[in-house]
């Protein structure tokens, strides 16, 4: 849509559509195409205006920013995927689109964040998170390739409240178009870093070393005794954040220094923000193409990749994930699929073994697929239920959103979900880091400890260093 679109023409078109599609009241969605934008600039412009926001940016595919809640559900339940499916179906059934978009990327979207497990035994912890958060955003800014759209959702009672909604999207449109000039001063990477915070982190990391060794040793024992074939055990470090969290600047650094990742944010409010740069897609479905990703086996990017491709331990860890994903496809009655060649893919300082699994399907329920896939051996272990029980027994904290599914589903049934790893949670002026390692037969204590430290450092460096200090 052209930049010179007139408000009167836009108003007339939406009113005309309302007369045809809505009797008097209902849940409506309005979309307008906008010029190509810098998501970081737009996020910085609005992040403090709305209590809730979510950010999703990937190099290939859809990127978006969501602000405020139009419809939502937050709950703890062992049937969270079923509830998510019902929420999705009900809201898309009721949502009336008053504008016609020719591009599928512009479709209405509902966004989701699950916890790793229900964590029902930890309800009384103030730092606990819901097992399901599902949100139809009030404001959604979508970016794909060289195209951008602004969408607003809301319940209207007649043309008076509809006009208010139209005026709101038009005001936001103008602010977005002018965002480059309004906050141009914030562009570019800063050059300072906080040595005292780094010292606090290193001290906390050292303090946790004894308990971490016990944890990893116990995992190795479980595998050696044949109780488990694989288990992923995680460590958590929590430190006091002395300065204000500069979230947008962190996102810029993550994009620059951790390519091939998906940068994500789930900001519940100004005191509870979950964010990071995940290297791992759980699955994506853009009709008719379904893609699953196996990502397991780790090496520092500066190392020789041939070593990882020949590592018996890492290949074993990786193959557990591949076999599990294939079994999940079979459960979903998907038999025709292809595997890519195994390769090493780099995500900043860390590289992983990666295999993609492709299939073509007419339709699939993303929530049934989520229920089958999560948690995969990449973040839990094998057998799944036994590994989950041992994780809950051995780890001293509920995982919360760490290694949990986060993603979106659109009104046509397309979907994409990542695993929320390689991140942190800012809560009540503290910041929590969580990182884990997959343990299989052949795992060596010192190497697993080093892997966890490497994963910690990969995100810590982006938060407290404005640029790579090496």
C-alpha cells in the first residue's frame, strides 16, 4: 500500500467492509501495509508505552512485534495444548477481518509461550511462570522480506467504537513511518561494558561449580547404569542487575553477533522479561511445507568442525533427536519425509550438528504436533518421561520458560515454534541465566561443564558487553 494513502479513503473502505460483514458488534481485525521498517527502532519507540510486548525476528521467514493484549488466556493445566487449541480455534472463528490482504504473511496471528513442564509442584514460587500464555495481540507489526504490515484487533460496538479503532491504527501507522527520524539517535552499537557485573557473574558461576559437577556426574551415572539413554541437565545462575536493562540494544547485538538465530522477547511487564536468541526451531509449517529441526551436539565455533562431525558422543546425542522427531511424524501419520545431510551450523560463538526433516502435508494441527514433539531429546532426554522425572528430581529449580516452545499460529493454520534457549529472564531487578548439556554414554564430566559454561557466556557477553571484547 502506498505511503500516500489518505485517511478518508482508508476510513471509507473499512466502514464499507464493516457494513457487509458485521451486524453491529464483534471482534474485528484491521490491517494496513506500511513501508519497510527497522524493527528495532519501532520496538524502541513503543516498548515503554505498553506493559506487554513480544518480539520475534529471524533472518528467513516472518518477524513481528506484538503490543498489548486483545484476547488472552493464562493458565496452569496438564491439558495446556488442548486449551491452546481451543483458544486458537475460538478466536479465529470469531475474528472478522475488515481488510483484504493478498499476502499470506500478513494474516492475523496468535502468539504462544509455554513452560517447559506444568511445574504444578512449584506454584507458590514467585518466579514461577504459567504453563500456557496465549495472546491475540491488539497491535501486531509484521515484517517479511521487503514487506511490512500493521494490524490492530479489537472488539467494537457499532461504528463509533470502530472509528476509534481506525484512528488508533492510523496514529500508530504515522508514528511507525516516522520512527526512523524520531529515534535515529539510538542507532548503532554502544562500546562500554560493566566489569562489576561480569565479576558478579563469574563469581556466581564459580560458586555453582561444585553443585554443577555433582549434577552432571549423577546424569553420567544414570546413563552408564542404563537407567536413561540420554538426559539434558541444566544449571541456573542469578545475579543482581545494577543498571537498567537495555533490551533493544541487546537485541541489536544478538542479531549482529549470533546470526542464524531467532531473536525473541516475551515481556510480561517492565519487571518480568524473558528474552534471547534461539538457534533451534522446533518446527515450522507454511502450507504445505512442514520442517522439523534436529539440533544437538556442540562445539565452539573457533574449533575444527570435522572433530564434531566425527565425534561418536555428539553423533549419538544428535541421532536420538532425529529418531525421536521421525517417531513423532509417524504418530501424526506423516510417512513421507526427507532428511537433509547432517552438517555443522554456527550461531555466533557456538556451533551445533544440524539435520532438517522435510515433509509436505495438506494440514496439521500445530498443537497436536507440539504435544508430540515437546520436550524432545534435544532439551530433555530419552526415554522422555523417565528423563523428565529425573530432571524434576535433580535440578534445584523449575525450568519455567527455559527450553520451552514459543511461537505463533496464523488464521490459515500456518505456524512456527522455537525452543526458548540461549536466553535469560529479567525479573525484579535480577537476571537469571539457564544453560544445559546433553549427557549420553561417552560423556565426560569436564567437557559437559565446559559446554554449559560456553552457553552461559554466549548470552552473558551480549547483555553486558556492547561488542565482543576479544
